[in-house]
C-alpha cells in the first residue's frame, strides 16, 4: 500500500488540474468562435448571383471612358451579352453617338495585298464582358475596341457602380 500512496502524493493538487481543464476549455471555445467568425466573413464576402440589373449598371460605368473618346456623330457598335438592354440604357447617356448592336456591324474590308501588321479593322466598336465577381459588390469587366483593350474592376458603392481600378493597353 505504501507505493499507492506515494503515487497519489506525487499528483498535482486538484485546483491546478481544474485550472488546466478550464484553460483548455477556453482555448477550445475561442478556436470554435474564431472558426465561426471566419465562416461568417467568408459567406458574407463570397460572390453572390450577378443580377442583370447589376450587370447593366456596371457595364454602363465600364463603358464610360471608351465611349467618350469616340467623336460626336460616330456610329459605335456595342457587343455585350446583355444586348438590347444595355443599348437602351447607354443611348440616353450618349445622345451624340449612334449606338448599334454589334451584329449589325459591316465586315471590315481588308485587302489581301496589305502588308502584314497593317491595321485594317475599323475603330467603330466597343466590346464589354463581365469576367467575374471576385467578392460581393465587385465586378471585373473586360473592355475592348480595335485600338485598346483592358480590364476594369468596379465596386458597388451605395448601389452605384464606380471604377476602382482600370488597366488599358494599346493594340
């Protein structure tokens, strides 16, 4: 029996044991709360469904800079997955331009005898495409003309789309 009592005598006091169990429980609860907060943030910032109304207003914001460079009275052919809905929204904003669907654009007349690298594509169109919605309230849009192409990152601020970052490249 003497060996059993010596084993029990070497054990720490019950107060210290309870303290360690309490710290482990608190650490477990903090870890669980951290995981729940991280999931909440992830679900809150995850991309949602991109509605057509959001796409139209975002594409209008993305099209502003390229459309302003066309001269007054120019006919501009617009290509977008939204088609007529986008054109109906753009026309009142740009009354000096004649905006038409890209499908109506006449073919380019490129001569076969032209030297290679000679641009023969008319600069009379604008192509817009929503690439992704990286987070809720943001859209990445590709924009292109015959002379430039780029990507525009848009942010929704109080239900209005604003250009956050633009990257443009000459063709």
